C-alpha cells in the first residue's frame, strides 16, 4: 500500500467534434457499423495543438484547481504513445511550458495502459523526502498518426489529455492499495504506431521518412483483452487485499463498449459499476482513464473514501490495473 491522494483531476480536449457521419463522408463506413461494434458516436480531433499543448493545458488546470505553484511540483509523468518527438519527452516540454522548474519529467510508453503504469510509477517515487507532489497526465494526439484511409483503425480513436495532481503528504487514508502490471512482448506486432526502420544502405539512398502509421490487428487485440484483462483485474484486487465485490467502481480504458460489457460479465459485476464515455470521445489511449475520471469528478460522482479499480490495456501488448482508495 502506498499513501497517495488524487488532489484534483482535469482534462483538455480539442474543440473539434467529428461524428461517425462526418467520417462516412470520406471513408467507406457508417454510423451504424461504428456504433454497433464499438459504442463510439463522436471523437475530438486536434487541429494545431500537439500532445504537449493538450497536456500542458490539463496541467495548468490542475495547478489552478489546487492553488499549487508550478515550482511545488516534484515530478511530471506523461503517458503517451503519440509524443511530440522521440526527444525531448512530452513531459519535459510540459515542464517547460508550465514552468515547473523543480520537477523531474519523463514519459511512459505503454499505450492504453500508460496512465495506470504512470500512476504506479509515480506512487513508487513519491515519499515525503524526495517528492511530494506529482502531475500524472495521459495525453494523445492520435489523429496525427492515423492512416485516415484505413477504416479499420481511423474510426476508433480520438484526441485529448487529462490527468491528476497527486500528493503523498496529506491527512486521511487515500491510498494506492494494490496493482498488477503485465506485458506481453511476444504480441508486439499486434498493434504498432510510428514504427521506424534502420537504414538499409549507407550512404543512405534518401532522407525520406520511414515511420509507419497506426496499425492494429483489431480482432487479436479484442481476444487478448477479453481473455487477459479480467485476470489482471483480479490480480490487482487480490494485491489490494479486497474482494471484487468491495470495488465501488471499475474505471476501464475506453476502447470498445462491447469489451467493457464482456469484462463486467466475466467478473460477475453489474455494468452500472463501469462508467463509460467512449461514445463521446472514442479511444483516446493513454488519456482515456483520466479523461473519464475527470468527467466523473466534474459531475461530482466521485466520493472520497470510495474504492476504485483503474485498468488499461493495449499496445505492447500490455495491461495494468490498480486499486485506489480515493
Ligand atoms: N466501417 C465499416 N466496415 C468496417 C469498418 C468500418 N470502419 N472496419 C472494418 N469493417 C469491416 C471489415 O472489413 C470486415 O468486413 P468483411 O467481413 O467483409 O471482411 C467487417 O467489418 C468485420 O471486421 P472485424 O475486424 O472482424 O470487426 P470486429 O467485430 O472485430 O470489430 C474492432 C473491429 C472494433 C476493431 C474490434 O476488433 C475491437 O474493438 N478490437 C479491440 C481494439 C482494442 O481494444 N484496442 C485497445 C487498445 S488500442 C491501443 O492500445 C492504442
């Protein structure tokens, strides 16, 4: 168990909403296909803002909501699979943008599990001596990496950023109670984005870009998810010392409404315990869990003392779940 309090949650999403019908105007798809297979109705698409811009806006809001000076932040972790660049990290760019001059900043690359991986990493680093306050943010501009002529992937994703300001120096019993993180590198070819290739010849033939767009074997990822995720959730709950019935809310990565239903059924838990906002935002990868949490917080749904399970899954392939007392 790690003492950890989520002091505030905030989100930053692009203004532009793109509906399924909007997509059907330029690719062969339909609102019916997308809604029935995934539950997605609209998604946000960023024009102009990169991942660090969205993350920095969410970070500024976290500071303002908690009346925290940027200089008080000791740690910034950004979970993203669509960083602005390979280096500097998106977290470092956010640090510069918000002026958090005392923070250490780095990214975590774990696709849709990224926020859970980042939260567990931050919890492990937070103690009263080295670091007290951290910004843990999930942010994606997937639209820049999608192949907009590939209907099997481009209809599924959306852009956005959201995060939490967490603190280990507080009164009360908020905590990270337990977790389970799993990686399955043997299936790394099932989902990839911005894959780069080494030079084939030297001197090089040309300077053309070699990064590939987003590619996914959707059916394989679906099968992985519905099989592995329930076991990872059970392992995290066991690690927390609680039982599944003691979890008040299951905040799952928003990849597909069908997946959430299957997981709820496999865990013998009522679907009402599984909040969703996928219809509004699509799959925002590393941003999806904090985006849902921040909306629940805006709606005053979250109750101090409640027990929540957060679970992400996706590219790697990987999955991660953690149990927190809010
Ligand atoms: N519009 C219309 N038809 C389409 C579209 C589309 N956008 N996309 C595919 N189709 C067609 C296919 O071509 C296929 O046609 P065919 O039968 O004539 O060959 C048919 O629809 C069925 O395609 P499937 O791929 O079998 O559809 P499926 O029911 O598996 O749904 C989906 C696809 C939604 C991608 C599903 O497999 C899924 O949700 N997978 C998991 C994705 C996931 O969880 N990702 C999480 C991680 S993401 C991350 O880490 C970033």
